[in-house]
C-alpha cells in the first residue's frame, strides 16, 4: 500500500528536496505550506507556490494545501519564552500537519529537517519536538549534508526558486535554545492554549 504523507513545505532549499525524494520512492505526497504573515512577506508566499508547482510538474500526484499560521506565531511571540520560539513554533507546525493528515487519512507527516543544519535541528531539539505528535515523522534529508541537498535541488529545478530573495521568519531569536526537552516545552505551551490555536486552523486546497 502506498504511504500517504503530509509534508511541511517552506520556501527554502530543503523541504522541496524532501518532497521529491519521498515522491520518487513511491509516497503520495501532500504539501502543506503555512502562511506566516505578518512575520514573512508576499514574496515568500509566491516562492512557496512556485516550488509547489514545480514539484507537481515532476510528480503528478502531488497536491498542495495552505493554512494561515500567523495568528499562532503572534501568540508564541506574546506568551512564549523568546529562546524557545523556534521549538514552540515547530511543535505547532507538526500539529498542523498531523491535523491535515487526519483529515485526509494520511499515514504520516514529513519535513525537510536534517541533523544540525540550524539551531532547532539538534538531536535533543528534534526529540523534544517529536513528542508533540503521536504520528510517524519522515525526515528523508536527515543524513545528508547541505551540499548533497543542494545538488538534488539543482537537479530537480527547485534550487533557483528557493534562493530568490525573501524575508526569513522575523520571530527567530538571536540566541535560540539548542538543547531542550519536552517537559520544558510542555510548560511553555500551557501559556498558549494549544487546542484553541489548533481549532483556528483552516486548510485550503491550492490546486489550480
């Protein structure tokens, strides 16, 4: 039976490559992009749309959904420990992907994370983020270095799209936590009212 997975798609280099590798190996890939405005810009939204279209042109079965997420980030910015913003945000992103997976009867969620590429992707942080959802998480880039990922991106035609000038997330702290655990994050999440934030998620198909 074909694996059906919801992949979190950003405008960066990594997640489109992860989507390609999963689809190339037979998975049914559902792209989920989260609209982070006002913490990003219109150009970033356009870049993500271009990446989704490129992936769909390579793998005909890929579909794309979008959900507003800026209100979640506003809550994290107001209530959460600033050093944990990336982890709190990522845990909510995982929950968003799981919610869509349940809605579409998917088997798993997936990301473009690779070990140690950014502060939120240390081993302890990945473990702490994983705890947020009880669902299989695929990370096809986990053992690749950046150069290997870039080579694949160039090969499939997503690299030039991903390196277009965009606004990175404006919530990223100067000194993010590089070591954390789920207990600390759960305490921080008590300030956020996670169920209410999840209830506000509305997924829209971005098919044309």
